[in-house]
C-alpha cells in the first residue's frame, strides 16, 4: 500500500516527521529573527490582524512562503539523490503541495475569523440606541467577506482537483505493484476484488480522510495562537473557575474525552467490517464460479453463504446502533459546549458580540481539529477493514503468515 508509492515508507515518514518538527521549531523560535535579518519587516510583537486580502501579502506571510519552499526543497533533494523512487514527484513534491494548499486554505478561515469581530461589533453598534455605524460600513465589510470567500473557493477547487489526481496516482502505483505480484497473491480469497475494488476504495477513502487529517493538523497550527490570544478575554470557566489558558484547556479536555469515549464504544466495528467484506467476497466468488460451472453455486451452498452475510450484517447493525447513539449524544452536546464555557463571561458583559463570535469560531475550529477521530470514526473503521484485507497481499508477497484476523476467519468463518 505504501511501498508502491513512497520510497522506503517507514524511513520516509519518520524522516518527514522529524524534518517537519525541526522546521516548525526553527520557524517559531528563530523564524522572525531570520526574516528581519534578511530584510523582511516581520512584526516584533502581536499586532491587530489585517482584515481583508491584505492579510495574505504581509511581510510575515511572504517570508513564510519562502521558508516553506526552502525547507521542502531541501527534504525532497535529499530523497531524490539518495533513495530515488519512480513515484517520487507525486509522493514527495505532491504531498508538499497538498500540505501548503491546505495550510493556505486554513489561513483563509483565519482571515474570515478576523473579519467576524469588526462585522459583528458593527452590527451590535448599529442595533444600539446610539449607533455610529452606517449602511456603507456594513456594505464594505460584506464586500471584504465576499473577496475572502471567493479566494477560499479558488483554493478549495484547485486543492480538490490536485488531490484527486494525487490519489489516483497512488492507486495506480498500488495496482501496478499488486499486478506485478499476481502469481503470488492470486490464491488469496477474493484476490481480484482486492486488486480492483479494495485499491479503489482505499484511494477514495484516503482522498477524503487524508485531506481531513491534514486540514485538522493545519487548523491547529493556525488557530491555536488565535485561541490563546482570545483566552485573555475569558475570566473563568463554569465549575472550574480561573485556570491558565482556559479555552485551550477546555478544548483539549472535551476533544480527548470524546475521542476516548467513542473509540471505546466502537472498538468492535473494524473487525466486523472486515468480516463483512470476507463473507461478501465468499458469496460473490461462488456466484462467479457458478456462471461457468453448473456444479457450483448450488442453492444449499448459496443459502449457507448468504446466511453468513445476513448474520454478520445483523451484528454490524446492532453494534452501529449503540455507537451512533453515543456519537449523536456527544456531537449534540458539542454544539452548545462553547456557549456553556462563555456564560460567566457573557453574564458580566466582559466581551462584545463580535468578540464572542470570534472566540466561538476559533474554539470550534480547535475542538473540531482535536475531534478528528470523533468526526471520522465510521470512515476510519472502513479504512481499517480495507487495510486488514490488503495485509493478506503483503503477507503472501513476503511469504509471512497471514494476519491473525485472516487466520481466525479461515478457522471459524462465522465466529463473532
């Protein structure tokens, strides 16, 4: 799955993680000083954010673009020189482009959040008895929003287009790799399905899930400083009182609770999804044999195989039922959790309407990023089941024992 597209996957991802951590550390510790040293007017301290498209062409942003290009070019050059790979342009350069595009789209969300405060403060002022806000002020702020939103649309469309091509190249690499090993894997149950359908589904899920996790990580990088800055306006939290960085602490606690809670509730789902694919493959395979051989696909055999399908689906429905109950309760509570945190501050009138909107948006962005597993768990379950199926290919290619769940299924195909 990974070796076909990435050079030396374990080493590659380890080195990419270490390189990213080093680059991020240098940026946050020395980035501003280096930028000023080479002539960029990076601000010495926090200042009021620019509202509008000018946010993206400040000296700090231009310096970041250059820093990112230099950092990525150095990493790619090392791999191109010492461990070349047929798909290195797409797997390395393509991944770096997706990371940048996703980060830029998240910064567009930050720009929109910067716009919320002046706009909603202007609305609050306009609705007050002593309004100094004119219709022209509101129209100009709406125009600024339209400009930012149009930029977001352009970035989103380009990113999705590129990611679709990127993932299809990954599927092509997997397909070529498995087809090249066909004589070794053709005896595996449902081998044709795994080469055609599982690689297709793997690519499709990775397209959505991969972009989501990159977006979650980039959102954290972009909105954590915003949330930390806004936390200075919050005096205390319900039940807890005054604590350092109250909004960030609450976001981490709430997302961590939801992730652990739902992972525990849904722990049986990946195995059931895997078994579901196995019994479906066995039933389909018998039908295919019956097309060419009159002795195959007899009613008693088909009835038994379909009974296995029915049994596993009913188990799956039951486990998804209580999982969906738990997930729905958590997500509904999540809709009001941010408001509950702000009630003590709102009650004493310590923040304006615009600032409240800005805080709620930043808090929602951070909690949603931390809640990646919560929001994506059903899709992750499906991906894990596909991964388990493709592991059998890996085992056949390397002449190693089948994964444990494959062995269990062969021994007891109907066992829960």
